C-alpha cells in the first residue's frame, strides 16, 4: 500500500513537471507566427482582361503576380512591375506602367509605385513616383510630385485628383505653362 502511494505521488510529480516544461517551451511550428508571409499563389507572365458588357475596359500584364488572399486584408502584388492598358469608349488606349503594383481586393484600388508613367492616345503624359487608381470610379490620385504635359500643358505639381481621361482634375500648387481660353 505504501509503495502504491509513493508510486502514485511520483507519477503525479512527473506529470506536473512535464506539463510545466512543455507549456513553457512553445517551439511547435503551428503556434509560431512567421515574420515572412507566403502568398497563396504565384503566377508568371500574367494577362488579366477586365470587361464590362462584353467590352474590354482594360488589360493588365505583368511578369509576376503574387496573391495574398489568405490574409485578413486581401491583396495582390506585382513585384516586377506591370503594364495596364485602358480603353476609352472609342477603343483608344492609354498606357500605365510602374515598377511595382499592389491591388487591394476589398477597395479595388491599385497602388502603383516607382517610375509611374501614363501615356494616352491623345498625347497626354504623366510621370510620378506613386499613383493610386480607383478601379470602381476610374479615378487617379496621388499626394506625390508629378509632371503632366500635352499640347496645351506642361505642369509640375504636388497632389493630383483626376479622371482617367484627364479631362477633370484637381491639383495642388502648379508650376509650368498652360493654354488658357479667355472669353
């Protein structure tokens, strides 16, 4: 009887010591958070075509696409740059290029970073270091310095808020030249 009580106490102590040491050492990989986040998918040489009522609105091409739909705030990145071609109602293209891009799934906003260039079929050009495009409203905006020029304008400014045809836009303080119709 005394031997069984001793054995029972010994096993309890071993169990308690085992629990203390196993709970203090959380080296299990499923409980660790990683500092690097892996994409759910990686694609190469992609081409995304956006349509509305069987009409092509835009085509996005990129050498690499990484999809992070596995995260709470879902997004996709284009780490090696991208090219986006918009088509107006007459089928005329406008081309947007950037060194890096991020599409946020919930907001439908494309964040373009690094050597952002836009050229339209009408001869409009824009250059900046960062530009956002709201896909739902077809609107560009940035708080960075930009340069915009065409046959009537040669403008430098900080802050841009414009439609994709550049027929409506608001800016910060302007420098440069522009043609003004005085009536």
